[in-house]
């Protein structure tokens, strides 16, 4: 379908559309995003969702620059893909501004540009807020929000020149509804959600899609790397999904150009209950999430 088609609004809507209404109709009816040949930057690729995203994207024909703190894991990822010539590994700490610069520069040099940025890297913390240190709050925000935002800032000029460009933020259902004992993580994910919604409107005139994915609890190494928390500590399980399934759903949403997607039934139920029965939801969370 050609976006320059002057009869597009007439053929799909009996009401005469003009200006932004017609542009919105065109955007709604656009073809899916073909990931073959796409130039993608992916963070947090050493394990979990990021690991399977990298594999799925390479399998779909994309070229991918991946980031992660553990260089040996990135090398293992490369080997698992048969030493793919379409995978470029940039180990480092995403909270380091120099590493973020290197990541974008590598994509520009090796791929010739950027079509898709996937902000996947993240960290969590579990425990009562009053008992935590100020550093725990700042460390969670540094990776889960600030690093993603600043990397995106660097990528936007390249995305403006990209082919059907997109920013995909891997959030959490806890970015829709806060739960006890994960206050820092919820706050960072709420910030990511609000920022994503604003960015989606700001970048629409440039043709850049902004997608947000909301998984529930994911079976991965995430809970082994909690900040100032006991390893593996987690009290609330909202229909846990495998990292591979979350990655597959993310790639599907990216291809379909969905703006948002809450992935699990448990996550959708929590969002619905919180909107319709907020007090009752609070009571349930107090009883079960803090048990």
C-alpha cells in the first residue's frame, strides 16, 4: 500500500478525513515491518529475553549490534549462531556514557545506520523501601531508565534516516501497576512508560515508531542480579513466561508495528483489576504479594 495514495481515506473510511486524521489512518493501515535486512541495536543480550531476541532477530534476517556486561556471554551467543557475520558484539556497561557512544558508533560503522533500537537491559531490587539504601534506588533508575533514555537520544538522529525505524522498550507489567517490595523497580518502569508515550507522539512526524512491551515475571537470570537483595528473591508471580516466549512475542509485535502489548493473561488481569477495582487490588497485593 502506498502512503501517497490520495484515495486512501476514501476507500477505507466513508467520512472525509483531512490533515492529521488522514495521516493517522495511513499509519494504521501501513504494512508490517519486515525484519530481514534491518539494522538493529539491542541491549542486555547476555541472557534471558535479550539472548533470545538476538537469536530471533538474526534468524529473521536482521543485522544486530548487541551489548552486555559479560563479554564471554556475548562470545557464546556469537558461537551459538554459527559465528554469524551479521552479529556484532560490544561488551560494556550501559550506564557508562562512553560505552553508549561506542555502541551507536559501531552500529553506524558496521551496519551503515540504525533502523531499530531495542532497550532491553534492566535490573531489579526487592525489599521494603524504608529499609533500602538511597544507592539502590539510584542504581535501578540508572540502568532501567536513564541509560535507555540517553542511548535513545544518541540513536534518534540515525533512526530519522532509517528504514521504517522503531524504538522498542522492554518494560514490565509493573510499569502499569506498582506492587509492594518492588517500589524502586516499579518507579523506574513507570518512568519508562511515561517517557515512551511522550516519545511516541514526538517522533511520529519523523516516521519513527515507539513500541512498549510489558512482560510479566520472566523465567531468566533476572532475579539472580537484584541490587542489594537476596539472590532469587521474588514474591509475586503473575503467570511466569519463558524468556524465549517473551522474545518471540516481542519480535511479533515489532513486525506488526503494535504500539503496546501486555503479554500474559496474568499481567492483563492485574492491569484490568487495578483500573476497575483499585482498592480491592491493593488488598489482594497486601495479602499475597507480601505473604
